[in-house]
C-alpha cells in the first residue's frame, strides 16, 4: 500500500506541474490583462501609461509567462496561492467564501442522483423489455439530451414568471433575499427556495446518465453464466438482482463516485452563472473574464488536486468492492 501511494503521489505531482504550467501559459496568452479588463468594465478607471507600468511591475505582469509561473509555483510551495488582482483579497479567502454555496448545490444534487439513479437502474433491469421500462428509458434519454442551460432558462420562465404571485413561485437568481440579521430558520428556508432550481438543473442530466449506466452494466452482468446458475438453483428474481448481479456492478460505480469529487466542490460554471449563485463555478468564470491570474491558478490547482484525489479514491474503492483487486 505504501509503495502504491508513493507512486501515485509522485505521478500526481508531475501531473499537477504539467496542468498548472499549461493553464498559466494559456491564461497569460489570452488577449488583455487584468488592468485592461478593469478599464474596459469601468472607463472612469482609465490609467495613464506611468501608472499602468507601475501596476504591471507590482503584479508581475512585466515578466514573461514562464517567469511568472516560476514565481507563482514558488509561492505555492510555501502555501501561498497569491492575492486576487481584481478583488484585492487572498485567493484562499475567496475559495473559502465560495466553497460552501457550491457544496450546498452539488452535494444535494449528488445525493439525489444516487438515491434515484440506483433504484431506476435496478427497476429498468428487472423490467427489461416491458412497456413501462421503455417509457422510462425514453424519458431518461430525453433528459440526457436536453441542455442544462436551456432547462435552466425554461425553469426560470415557468417558476419565476408564469407562476409569479402563486405558491409555486421560486426565486429567479441569487442565494437569499433576506438580510443577515433575519432569523436563521427563515434564512435557511429562503436559501432552500433559492437552491431548488439550481439543484434540479444539476441533477437531471447526471441522473439520466447514471441510471442508464447502471442499467447497461446490469444487463451485461445478467448474461453471465453464474447468474444462470443461480437461477437454476432456484434463487428468486430479486435475490439474483441484488445479491448476485448488483454487487458485481459496484466496480464501475466506484469510478463514477470517485470522479464525482471534483464536481462536488467545483460546481457548475453554467448553472451558477445563470442563477448568479455565489459558488466556485461562478468565481472561476468571473476570474477568467477579469484575467485574474492568481484566482484562475488557485482554482485550477484545487480542481486538479480534487480530480487526482477522485481517481485515487476510485482505485481504493475497487479494493473494497472486489477483494480480487489489489492496489499493487
């Protein structure tokens, strides 16, 4: 185990170096700088050439991209992700402020996905070929092919415009409308109402994919010889489905669970932007628009680490669900 973890750690460090170097080079190659982006949004903040040059030196924008990357990497090794150019705050502070709202949306969506995807996948396996199974599969295919941004706009029109003034009206954007001085129970209820539409949009596509994924793996397992042997010995259909078939589909599911970790914290850029939800995805979008290089790199580093941890988690889950698999 120790050898496996050490090997994955070294490979992960090399992967992080390649990813961050590539992303930093792309970010610096984008047209414009943080200074020109700020002046474009607010023409009154136009600076004279001397002030621009002074700020370029302060922010390290006068250096080539590889020198800037080396400086950023040196700061990271000391535990410093830098300071946001546009928000004038440490990047770690920005991440700490945005990680809670994103976890609220993504965690709720992930919980709902697995609570519904597994029963739907097993139901489709048990009822394979019947009319209700085909109707369910058709509905899931339709949901999977429906773009999230279209669904988000449609839900906003229905629940915020057409149903305005009714008990079914839902907030159009934001996380809460109440002040911080409001009672915590009222604030929690208000946040829950604001989270309904983003959670629905972030749930339905993955629900459709995961349930079909479970259905496909179950169909493959149910064709195996040991399933026919279990049926020949008189095992009931539900015992065959749960005890013999479903247990042998857990390895592919472990991959999905492990790879869901980055999305759990990283959030959805499109959904958070449409609903102006103050999460990590929206922060990433805004930092790219503002050419805020320290924030871009801090978020990229965090997303990359989460992806590698998710892959490591999937490998470890393999050993738990299948004793035949060894980490070595």
